[in-house]
C-alpha cells in the first residue's frame, strides 16, 4: 500500500483512499502482477465457464484501481475490448478533463459490479463536482479464459453509447430555451421525454437562436446532427429562445399517458398543418422511438391498405370483403384473432372495424393489384418510405417495400416487411382525415431550411370512406373500449403486431378527434386496444 493510504471496507470489498491531489483517489485493493494483469486473471487463463465470485471481485478491483489512477492502458487490459476501452478512458482524462477520480465498488451481484464515481471536472481555471453511478459485468474471455470486464461505452458513464465521446470545453452550440407554440418554456425536467429532442434541437439550431455558449462537460453523440447532452455546466452561457410546434398541454398529457406503460411511445399532430403537438417515450434508454423507431405496425396498416383497395377499384367501404376463418396466399396461411366469428357477407367496413385479417389477405389477390401496389399507395398518397421527411430532428418516414410471395399479403395487414413508427402512423391518420399529406414538422419550416416532403394525398371519395370506417371502429369496433367517452368527430384503428421471440404482440393504435391525430405503440403491450389505445385516448381527451 502506498504512503498516505488507508484501507476501508466498502460495499463488501476492500477499498483504499490515496492521499494527495493526483488523478486516482478511491480504489479497490487488488494484487497486481508486474505484467499489468491481476493474479486472478492470470490464474484463470485455463478456466472456462462463468467467472467465480473471487474472479469477479479481483478483476473489478484491478480495473477500477487502474482507471482511478489514470492509467487507461492498464485499465483497458482488464476488459474484453482493450483497444476501444483505452481510447475512451484516455479521453476521460484528456478530453473530458476529469480529475480526482474516486471509484467506489458496490455489492457484487453474480457477475454484475455496480460502482459510484466522485470526481472533479476542471477546465481553464473552472471546476465542478461530478457524481454518478454505473455498473459493468465480468465475463470469461473467449480466447484467453481470463475474467474480464465486459466493455461497453456506458461503463464509463450510463448515458454514453458506442461511438459517443466525453468532452469538456466551450460548448459547440449555445444553450436554448425551447418554448411551445404559445411561448411556454419546455424543459427536460418538466417533460422528461423531451430530453433527447431538446438535445437535438440545441445541436441543430442553437447557433441561430441568439444565445452564447458556456463551458460544459458534455457527451458528443456519434453521427451528424445527433446532438449533445450536457452533464455538468462549469460556466453558464446565455440561452437563446427557440420556438417549436409543440403544445405544452398536449405534451403533458402524452408524458402522463406513456408513463403508465413500459416501452411505449406516442405522437400527436395537427392534421390541418402537419405540426407536431406532442412526442413522448417511456423507455429505459433515451431512444426517440416515436420518431426513429422501425417496427411492424400490425393492423393499423389497414388504413393504407383500405385506401389502396378503394383507389384501385378493388372494393369500397360498402363492397364485399368476406371474413373467413383462414386465408392462404402463396403457401402461407393467415388467421384472425382467436375467437373472431367468420362472416361470409362482410363488407370492407365490417372487416375493417373488426380488423379481420383474412378479408384483406384475400383482396390483395384481386386485379389490378401487383406486388408494388401497396408501396405506391403508401409512397405517392401518404408520403411514406421515401427517406425525405425533414421534421426538424432525426426521424424515419417508414418502409413499405414492394414484396412478392407471402410478404405481399403480410404487408397488407402490417406484418411482413412493413415498418413504421408513431410519427408515421399519426401522419397516416391525418392524411386519412383530411385527404392532404402535410409532412410533420417539430419546428417552424423557416428553421428547417430544406424543402419538405410532398405527396398526392387522397380523393374526397376515398377520405369519406376511410373516415366512415374509422368512425365505426371507434364507436362500435375494436377501438370502441379505448375511445369510450370521447365525443365529437372521432375515428380509430387498432393493431397488434406479432414479433418472433416475444411473449405478447406489440400494441398499436391510431385515433383522431377534431383537429388532432394521435398514434401510439407499446412493445409487448398486447392487443391494440389494451395498451396503445388508452394512451391515444388520453392525449385526444386532453386536446391541444
């Protein structure tokens, strides 16, 4: 033990406090060999299977000790990806300017080692305390047999993702004060779902909002316009004001609604303008699934499929669409939800409201439909799948690829190769309501500075039939329970998307009321009306 150090028992493992003002401070005691590897690591070279508790404890101790004293190469040597770990840990000291690092291991659970970080960020004569917690797992090295830290970026900080960097200095862009459409301030504290959205808005528009950058420790996200995340502010900048299209009241309702269901997302748009009024996610990570997600939308896709059937003259709302127990297309057999009674006399409106899969599968075989018909309808009339939306932040505009074989039928019911997110589905709902495709935006069009996407939209006749079918779904069909109590001009469509390996399907729901279109998705949420439906109804009830 070095001079000036004293031992203590912390979280069930020994720790040592090193005197002085150097880099390392609070480290876990371990025996380290001359070659930089711990004795446990050396002894485990011929072992296999999960690391023992003793191996986990000693590897963790050695890794944390090397990191705390600022030896990036030594610390990286205790990981299963030394090259990447060394680069990140070097940046921790040299780019992030983090000093006086105290790492305290918590109680080990299996192979998981939690720990806390107490450090100081020091830059240009300014300093600030840094406090956070993280964790890592210890695994068996595939080739060496050593017990090694399973390297991930979030070992260094829980908000870091692969490719991100930690930096301290004058911020790349000034801070912003984001406000809603009525000038009300929007913060990540009041509206947690907006944290990644506000980061991106600052990254893209901060230098045009009239502010002055401060000095910060921040995460630089990988990728153009991916944004930054401020962790510690050493010197305040001056925030510029940035107006968004959001509505604070709709955003508050959206936050509360998704807060009741894990892994859920919702988007609300104003159909008459395309302005996004709310975007919220309830996830363990900060991924904006509402805008960037890509998942099969289940039967909510039948809005687009029904429009195709009407536009191509295959049938109409009052036309035939028999609901059979099963339907076979290109050797694949499709079924309906369990318990759905067949109806050989069903109309398209009947089968839409009940969400009968087999009716839609049978109709995709009709002339003049081709493998590309659904793609063309989605692209030309609803603006989907062209990769040209300019919403103001990163977003996906969906994928509806032309598909042959069984996927042609699967696509028609929102499975197969179709991928959407709540933003896309809210836009689809708005187009079905109004007949006009208005590309969704989150900031004023003047800020975006690029041409927005355009699409042909729908004829008045098609709109009238879609609205009729969606209203019936909301009033007496599969969406009725979720939409109960919502008066006025309403419409809905439910969806359940089966995913391999999941116990329950993903829940999807689209609804409208007045000049508000809302769509939600909850992973493994069950049937559309079970989870996504109540989320949509809550936002519709709150209005804009």
